[in-house]
C-alpha cells in the first residue's frame, strides 16, 4: 500500500491525484495520493510532521520547490543544478529530492517530434522563471545545439544562462528581439503564465514572424489550447501542449516511487477529456 501526496499552496485544483490514481490502477498498485495543503507560515512545522506520516513519496509544488531543500537528505543532479525539487522519495538513505519537470517536458516532446532533436537544432525559450530553468536544464542535455532565452527582464535570462551548467550555446534576448527572429528556430517554448485562465486572450509575443513547420510549445494547460498555440497553428506550426508535459513529469515521479514503468500514452486521451 503506497502512501503518496502533494504539498503546496494552493493545491485544490491539482490534477496530480487523478493522474497518480490512474497510474496505480494501470500498474495494479494499491495506494493513496493525498493533497497535503500547507499554509506558508506553518511550513517548517508541517514538513517535520510529514516525516511521521510514513509517506513513500510526495510531489512538491509552488511555493515550496526551493524551500523543501534544507529538509532533504540528498538531491539528484537536476534538482541540484536547479535548486528546486518537485518529487521527494523516502528511501533507506532518507528523503531524496528530484526534479522531473524538465525531463517530462523533453520526453513528451521527443515522443512527438523526434526530428527536432539533432545537433544543428535551435530552440528559443520565452520566460526565465522556475519552469524555464527546468526546461533549459533538460533541453541542453539533449543534443540541441543552441537554446536562447528571451525574457521581459533580460537580466533574469542572463542569470539563468550563468547559473545552469550547459553544453549548448545560449544568448539572452529581449522579447522584442525574440519576436523578430522567430523564423530562426526549430522549437519555441512559452514557459510563463501569460495566457493562463482567466487571461486567455493574452500572448507573450506576437507570432507574425513564425514559419511553417516550427514546433511551438506552451506549458500552460488551462486552457488546453492557449491563444499562443492557436495563433501558431494558424501559421502552420506543429503544436506541443502543456498537459503532455504535466502528465510525463508525473509519470517520472511515479517511476521513482514505485520502480515501475507506466505508459503515459495510455492515459493521454482520458486526461484530455478530463481537462476539457
Ligand atoms: P515561476 O518560477 O513559477 O515560473 P516566476 O519566477 O514569477 O514564476 O516567472 C514568471 C515568468 O513569467 C518570468 O519569466 C516573467 O518575466 P519577468 O522575469 O520579466 O518577470 C514572466 N512573465 C510574467 N508575466 C509576464 C507578462 N505579463 N509579460 C511578460 N512576461 C511575463
């Protein structure tokens, strides 16, 4: 009987319980995945109580992905590079922190568009927050030659490139520069909350210079098809959706906890229906 859960605030609308219960069902595993909401002023106290709950593992979401680190006994390489954890596994060596966000993104993208993973490929990330960091770390580990980053505040794009060890070549750009050079990229990834409900009529940059066949990804999954993706589709782009990443990062967490290999594609249609 696995005891799993999610800590964060607020987490009432999280899709994680649904996903993990479906994965348990698929793998014939018995267990429970609970929402463990923690108020910011009670974080230290509640995290210490978690240790007594006998959890096998848990996910960590906003605003605790960094704050959890001092309570852990070890980190995997991605979590160490990023200074952020989204999955904790209870092992004989204690609580070990992982970050499966970027890996989830890359895996779901590679499944659909293997052709863009070659050593002349160029990617552009829009945004420099926590999500951009995870995606940057994982993308630059794959054989993509260049991963540029555009952000409203260019200093944060510069800091991101400096902070995260990478073998790809990267330049920081303003959003204006990015907008005018969209045609240079094989992959464009929108990593900010711009376009998320209720601001579904907003776009981070206009896509006037986008060329046909470019892969355009948006990590926002509510709405499932953002205005950014809609406009990209009108210009002949190939689309990658936020819910594909969401599902795959959960599958990686589930693998870490249960040592099984669930198949995310079996769940994708049902997940899409659930999000509609
Ligand atoms: P998280 O860590 O959860 O991803 P964050 O650190 O607040 O969140 O990052 C949010 C990202 O969205 C940032 O890249 C932010 O740009 P700034 O660094 O300039 O703040 C970007 N962002 C948020 N609102 C935006 C807007 N209206 N226009 C452009 N970028 C925006």
